[in-house]
């Protein structure tokens, strides 16, 4: 029996949840944060490099996800 390939569309709404995403300035962490924000989770970007974190946060804000994304 073959299973369906995984995709972000299969993630249910995350409304009312808080997600802390590490390594969220690039790669898998950044994509994870983006998808969770789109699924209505409040996302906290946990970063080591503050300037990269601010840049990532601004990019999320430009995509109208600002109310759900914070940097720490």
C-alpha cells in the first residue's frame, strides 16, 4: 500500500498555538517558521544572530505575517 507524499497543505490550523523555531534565519528553520505562521500559529524566531533575525522578521512582515512572528 503506497502512502501519499507529505506536504505542508496537510498541516491543520495551528490557531491558538505558539511555535518556537530555532535556526529560523535560513533553510529548513525559515521554511518551518513561514509555514507555521501561514497556518495561524504565533511563531517565535529563536536566533543567534540578531541582525539576521531582524532581516528574517522584516521579510515575514512584508508577507503580511507580522502579527504572528516575533524574534528573540
